[in-house]
C-alpha cells in the first residue's frame, strides 16, 4: 500500500509533523506510551505544568532532577531521522514541524532553517525574568552540584528550560509559521504523535483544508485518523523509510521551494 498509494505521487513539498514516537528508537522515552513518563508516574505531569512550575519550588526541583540525567543527552538520531535527511538532500522540499525538544532532527543533518521546534528545545535555558538564554549544560552543572532551584545570575528570576510546559502558550510567530508551512505542503506526514496536544495537532486540519494529503504514522489511534488519506500502524523505523522511498520514486523532477 505504501509503495502504490496515490498520495505518494508527485510530492515535491512535504511537511512532517513529528512527535515523541520518532525518537523512542533513539532511547528518548515518550510520554503516554507503555513506558512513557506519564504512564510510569502520572504525578510527574505536575512538574511540567507551567503554573505549578512557577509557584512551587518543590515542583521545580523535581523538574530539574528529571532532566539532569535524561536519556536525551545521550541520544543519537535513528533511521527515521536520517531518512528525512536523505529525502531533503535528494531535492524534495522538506520542512519538519516537531513537537520534540531533543534536537535530533538537526543532529541528524537537517538544516536548522528547515526544522521548526513547536515546543522549544532542551538545549537552552531561558530566564523567566529578563528572557536571557544560556546553554543548558551550565544550569545542569549547578543542579548536579546541589542547587535545587537555579536562578538567573543577572536578575535572580526563575530559570526554566526553553520548552513549552502544559498551560503555557506556544510562541505566536512560530505557530503562524507552522500553519503557513502546513498550508503550503502537498503532503503532511504526521509521525509518532498522538495528535492530542493542541494547537500543534491542528496542523493536520490546516493542511487538509488547504488541499494537502494527510498520512499518519503512529502506533495508536489519533483524533485525526478520519481526515487521513492513509493511517500506518507499522513501527516508524520500518514504515518511514518505505514511505520516503515511494515519495522519491514518484516525485516530479523539479521541486518547488517552500518558505
């Protein structure tokens, strides 16, 4: 089906919405899967809620403990990440809209300008007071040294990873850019996302309304399955290379650039 699907034909502009599932083969745990962070410890979500993080020093201490030795620091890109790089280098205009914060798409070789990090990045820390950004390694070193609630050296305000927590709004310019990319695509691939976290998941509807095809690659059902041209339940590391090979084989020779 992947090889013969009509949706594989003539695609030169591709948007890929990626979620935690694309990074699990790299050893980065997801949130809601069988071994996910929330599945193993449902109470942990409190430390990832913006209001709780900003008002409760104990929640902040728990948050920083979660990341001080997180598997993401040791993770390497897997076959799915590398497959998207190969497609982009072959001439297809690929734009990745990722809910992930691990930076593995860029580490795999996608140019930073082609990756839009909807939920931020773990590789920077942002001061909630003066908005200064610093590399995360420096703050984690302080946490390892016993600082449970690190503060900004310049203004003394609370520090947080440059990620979007529950109850925190996405950056408007980033979301607007993502919507433009989704609307300009001929095909939106949603890979490894539960599509239950909005507004990122609504990019599927944005793409379909603009006339794009939608293909969902995910282990479990999603709220957007009914909109999809095809839903693929195979493991991502197996399905995505076959999908990309089919897209490449059926592509027109001259791609159109995406903004």
